[in-house]
C-alpha cells in the first residue's frame, strides 16, 4: 500500500477534497498543514508547480488539486463504475471547478469593495444558474452517478459547504431538490461525519 502525505494550509479550502476522499476510503495518510511551525515559504520552491495542495506518494510529489483528487478517486474506486460514468463525473466536476468556481475565485482577486460587490453578485447569479444545470445531471437516487457515491458528489459537497458557504449569500436549494439530496447524502455518510467531527477547527 502506498504511503501518502498531503501538504496544504491549515484550513479546508482546496485541500479538503482530498481529505474527504481519504476519509471515505478509510485510507491512512499524513495530513501535513503549513502554519507557524511549518512554513509554506520553505516548501514552495520544491512544490510541484509552486502551489499547494500537493500529494507525496512513496516520496514522489504530485501537484494540481483536481489531478490529485482524480487519482485518489480512481485509486479508491470512487471515480465511476464504467468509462461513461467516469466521463459524466468529469463533466460535473469541470462544471463546478471551471464554470462556477472561476467566478467565485474572481471575487477574492480584487480589493476595491465596489468592484468586489459587483463580482459577488455575478458569482452568486452564475452559481444559481449552474446549480440548475447540475440538477439535471443527478442520475442516482441521491448521487450524480447511478452506481452510487462518487467523487463528483464529494466535489459538489466540498464546493457548497467549504468553498462557497460563509463567503456568499446562501443559495436556496428548494428549486434543486436533487442537489439537496446529494449534499445530505454526503453529510450523512459515516466516514465523512467521523472526519468532520475530528478535523481541526479552522477559519476557512
């Protein structure tokens, strides 16, 4: 069995997706968090692409959040039961990470409060629009894929609860009841619940 080390900041953010996947698979790993005692600046020059999170597998380091998560999903049989399901999962994830998250991330790249307010409204409207499109992609009873829980569900849960929540106006999920079931299904998973109950309490 490979030895895993996940490097990220002491927060949920983009690192939490991989942590959720490790939790679902009940796979041991080292959760290494940068902070006062471990400086990101000391690791950045040798980090793949100079960014975090990055994953170390048996001493070899790999970067890019989505690529890491896709590797873990496939390694832990959470990528989809067939090639077509994997294709569908990738489509859902691309929608979340490219069509939705790109607008959300843009808000934090500006300092002017007036411009930020405009971008925040645009991000909210864009998120609501694409939630409607994602609703159409829910094929299972409470999962995106008919075969059951996959990393597509985890990516959506991670976005909605960790990356979007507390930063923007709450989204009414009543028009998208299938998405509400996806979120509730992930939240009620015993391994996810166990991880959330013991993970460090952080600001983001």
